[in-house]
C-alpha cells in the first residue's frame, strides 16, 4: 500500500466495508455507492493522486493538505469541506494539543486526511470491520462529529477535577509546585478553548446546512454534538475564570505570608534597635567610658539590656503591635 494511503474502504450499506488496495483508488468522483479514502496529508503522493481526479477543485485539495487548519464548514465544489479537531489521546501526548481532521464529503464519496493518528477514525474503521459501522458518507460524517466531541468530555472533566483538587490544596496552605500546576492547567484550558470555539461554529453550521443526503437521525447526531460542544465551551469559560480567581488567591496568600514575615522582622528590629545602639555606644574604645574600672560593670550592662528589651516587648504587647 502507498505511504499516503491509510484506509481505502468501500461501504456495503449494511454497517460493513471492503478493504481495497492503492491500485483500487478511484480515478473519478464516484456517483454511486459509498467510498471512503483516508490519507496521510504529510505525503506528497496523496496530493498528486487527488489532483488527477476530476471534479475536485484545487481549493479542496489545498485545504485537505494544509499544514495549519482551523475548524470550519464550507461548501466547496460538489461537496462539503469540514475541518474538525479532536483531543490528542495518543501515548505521551498532551490532550490539549488537538489533532486536525480534514474532510471533503459528497453523497457517495468522502476523503479525509490527517497528519497525526486520531482514535475516533480508528474506532469507526474497527466498527466497519465488525459490520457495526456507518452505512453512508453522511453517517460517517455524523459519527465522526459525535465521537470527536464525545472524547472531549473526559479531558474537560479531568481538568475540572484537577482544578478542584488544586483549589482545596491552596485553601489548606501554599505548597511547592502549586503555582506551576495552576499555570499548566490554565494553558491547557486556553489551548482547548482556542479550537473549541470555532469548532462549535463549524458543527452548528454543519447542522444548519441540512444536507439532503443526511437522514433525520444523522442530523440529530450533529445537533447533539453541537449542544455538547456548546456546553464544553461554557465549561472552559468557567474553568478559565476559576484559574484567574485561583491565581489572584495564590498571589494574595503569598503576599499575606510575606507580610507576616516582614511584620515579625519589623518587631524584632524595633526591639533590637535601641539595644544595638547601646552596645555600639559602649563598644567604642575611648577614655571616659563608665564602668571601665569596675569588674561588675559588664554584668550590670547586660542586666540593663535585658530589662530594656523586656520593657520594649511588654510595651509593644500592650500597644497590640502583635
């Protein structure tokens, strides 16, 4: 199989599909049945193959192989161009580093492309191999929309749980690493919201298109995905506000902790300032200093310092300085 070709499937309309090779790729736009070709858009050969097909505008090909994408839904040529994003659940990956999936859908043909592996596509391919998958291009589109959106719930719920634990730990006291954890959670929220807001608009537009080759159940699936992603966006807005409030609380707690330490230092400075003045004064080595000829002068001086320090402490205590 060619490097650019990931899946070449012909759906049987009953939930199953036949796996075809690269030599069976269509040479023109199918007008009957249901074909699904899934490509690796990092391979230039796929671009060459698509360019050889008739009735596929160059703008569609460029969109399917674009490096930078943003979720959107727009009619192009004889089909519908849909670009969506899914959370990155690949091993050792950050879920907020969302993976792009580009699709061009017609009544009998669907082309999808990706640069990184997406579990939602693998789920549908597995269902097709078990004769439990989609039956048409509209079914593939609605199922992908639903599964991509559904996988976001676990990630967003996980963020909410992590922030709740962080809020509780900050309330009990500031510990090392809390600030870094808060910053990381806030960055993940911002990254997710960056793509989910336009994705909400793309899915809403997909539902509003009301394609003639999508059934009522498939349109309902898309509508449900639109409702879910709207709820996720609202949840991310709430998480972002919570992050800001927690950051302010963290700053306030740090300031209170620093003020308490400075207050103690100020009290100690106030007590030892006159004591330091006296010890400095009596430490000068010049004639005329009192007690230089007395053996008990040192102990008398130490006693006077203790009495003076104790008196200052009592005076500050009664004045409610601490």
